[in-house]
């Protein structure tokens, strides 16, 4: 089996904060895209970057 080590509460709290901030950023971009019907390359690049950040955070578990 795999040894599962608990994440210290302070690290878990920071991860949650960062993921929440990333989610908020993605939601803001989605609101603009839904409002205008358009989304720019910069926005798509930002979303890709945020998805990568999320993936790296999830992999730390």
C-alpha cells in the first residue's frame, strides 16, 4: 500500500486559499466571456496557467 501522510493544517489552509483565488479569477474571465460572447487569447492563456497551478496543487496531496 501507499503511506498516506496528513497535510499540516497551515499548508492545507494555504492551498485552499490559493485554489479559491484561482477559481475566482476563472469565474471573472467566464463572466466577461459570457457577457461579451468573446474571449481573448490572453484570457485563454490565463485559464491554462491557472489550470496548471490547480493541477500542481492537487498533485501535492
